[in-house]
């Protein structure tokens, strides 16, 4: 579903991605880890086609997206769902209106069908009964749930989660990750989760990719990651001094 080959990206003199290569198979859920500034969010934006690489190739379901025209790229991106770090709900819209927004903007579905779908996805994320509330009237965890419902309602085949548990307490973080796991299994999504919720995220992923200084420093199982003696991994886990 997703394949990167030697992807490079720099902003001015700052090298953010320095030859990233990996492949994610259909139905796989991968944890993407890395310190601040390691390129995680930039990498997600490349996969979503929001940024083009300076060098290298990105394939989504066999299509090399950097070579596509605007219409072709938009067609590929219809298969994506993106859960932003802060939820990114519209403050002036209710939970119902936020979840319905992509359907109203991008489809010609009748009002009754949109309403049915919104309630179905609110039920899926445990928010039925909160549809009339505004983002300011619900908790941070509920905002993340509403944002997930909005991302899922267009039936994406690939989901990208950018720090879905940031700002949440440990119990709510576990709840959100459990919800992502449930949705992943039910809908057979292919996905990447950028997160610092270690080791909690390892309960729902079977593969870990660690970025360090723009490169893939580790790609393997959570168990191998935690058992590794690599100083980059030990430093990331807070057990050693900074690796130069």
C-alpha cells in the first residue's frame, strides 16, 4: 500500500529526510517514532501527498505520487484519512456538523444518508449523544474521537495518525489507542501512528520504525525495539546521554 524509496527533503540548509526507504503492506499498522525534529510529521505529509520529496519516490497502492497531476493526486488522496495532532475540529460547528463536513463538501449524498452515516460513525467512536455539542464543550479525548469519526467517514483505506494521544492523560491515551486498534481491525485499514505513547502503542502495533537525524534508525518488532542495545534507541528511551 505504501512504499518509499530513498526519500530526501530539506528546507533551506536543514536536512529533514535523508534517504528514507520502507514499505507498509495492506492492513499493517505501524508505529512511527522519533525525537523532536526527526521528521515524523514531514514524513506523514509526504505520504499524504501534501509535500513532494526533493529526491526519491513514494508509491501509494502502486502509483508514484510525485509524478501525478493535480487531478490524479486528488484521486489517490481520497483514499486517505488524516487525524491531526490537535484534532483540528471547527470550533464554530457542532460535533455532528464537524463529522458531516467532508461528506457535505466532497459528495452529493442526500441529507438523510449523510445523517445516517454521521450517527453510525459517532456510534463507532462512542460519541452518540454528544452530536449537538461544540468542541469547547467536550473533553480532549472526545475531540480526538470526533476527529477520528470525521477522518473515517469518507471510508479511507489508509489512515495517518499524527500524535493522537498528545495532551491526554494515560487512561485516555490508552482509550484512544484501543479505539484506533478496534477501528483498524474492523475496517482493515493500513496505517501509521506517530506517537510518544511508549510502550502503550506497542499493544496495538506489531512493527516500529524509528527516525533519527532523517534516517530510519530501526525497523522491526516492538519486542526487538525494547530489547535493542543500540545507543540511539537507548537514548530515545531516556536511558543514555545524547547520541552525537
